[in-house]
C-alpha cells in the first residue's frame, strides 16, 4: 500500500484570509520571479470579496497546513467571472490539484450566476462567461486549462486589464501585447461536462511516485441536496443551449 496523505478542499473563511495571504507572500518571496508571476495576484479587496462570497477555495492537509488555493473573481462592470489566483505548493504538484480547483470553481461560479429567465427576452439569457488567464510561458497551466475545455477568448473584456497596473511582469513595450496573459473561456458544453464530473466525485484520489493523496470534498454545493439538484438542472439547460462565444464587456444594468 502506498503512503497516503488525507486532505480536504473547502471554501475559505474570513479567519483564513491572513494565513492564505501569508502563503502567497511566501511563494512570491521564495519562488523564481518567472514562476511566482504565474500566481496572478489580486488586490486585497478583490481577494477578500471572493472569500466573503464563498468563492475562494483552499486545500489543506489533516492538520490544516495549506497545500493549494484558488478563487473566482467578479469583473467590475461586467457579468463575466474570472478564475484566478491559483497556487499549488511545489511539493503537491503532479496530483492534479489545479484541475480539481478548476472543476470546483466552475460549479461555484455557475451557481453564483443563474440567469433570471422570468422577464423579457428570457430565451436569450445565459450564464455568465467563465474566463481564466494564463501566462504563455506557463505551459503546464495552459495544458490543464485546455484539457478541461477552455478555448482562446478572441476579444477579452476590458475589465480583465484592470489588474495590469499592479502587474509584476508586464509585457515588453515592443512585444505588441496588451497583457502578459492569454485569456480563455469555457463553452457551455464543456461547462456542463465539468459540472457533471464534479457531481460524480466522492473524493479526489491520485498517486504520484508511490505516494497517494485523497482529498475529501467539503464543498457545500456538492454536499447540499438542493445545490446538487440545481447543478443537475443547470447541466441539462447548458446542454440544450447552442454553443456560443461570450460577448465580452457586457455591462451590468
């Protein structure tokens, strides 16, 4: 039997804020600059808002030590949501935790923006687009993102560039790039697939170099029967919709 570590994935709480930020600060201080830049840091207010909304998730071992984290962030003035700030500590890479965090966030972000179809033009209303940014040099994250079904976003909404002012690794002026990241969106069909896979999971189990990792899913939207039923309904609705590319920058009215 391989040696096994037991861990938990859950929504972060306000009491976790400083501890999580300390982990990210340590990563920025200790990792090579080109690697720490992949964390895509968020302003404190945005990070805290994600925690308050139950949209920042942490993976921790049995004694509460941080292993990985990631969040969902609202884009100001837009209905789109960005999946960002993903960080997996070096010793826990290779177990698929980035994929797990993507799947969990897809479910949570979708539940957080179920369109109201009771009004006019109900047939045209759809779920908020899910967008993520990846630095071109971060080939591993780009591969994970595409494997889960994210596709290149031709015209990113302008709100995605708000964080560029505080970017630690902006593109060179002669690069022709507006941002150091490439952006991707998730189609309705692949969103439905990711949600369905999450609903089928009892836990997350992977083995690497003879060591096993089992992550218990302590996530409300996968444990509460009402949320699960809502996600099942969403899967059916998404599969009934035509494939679409999101209209970037749609303003909230």
